[in-house]
C-alpha cells in the first residue's frame, strides 16, 4: 500500500510541476507577444506624429 501512495504522490507532484511550468511558459510567451505589439504601436505612433508635423 505504501508503494501505491508513493506513486500517487509522485504523479501529483509531477502534475503540479507540469501545470506550473506550462503557465510560466504561456505567461512568458504572452509577455513577449505584448512587447512586440507595444513596439509596433510605438513605431506607428512615431510615424503618425512625424506625418502630422509636416
């Protein structure tokens, strides 16, 4: 019976770690995409401001 509980504990720990890593990677990817979008919007804003100054 002890073997079964150790196995269940191992599965639980593995599952929790998997979820944590998956969420961390998803957050990292989302942050990266947001940074790219922000950079793109700032460039477009600079172009608009420059065009309006003419």
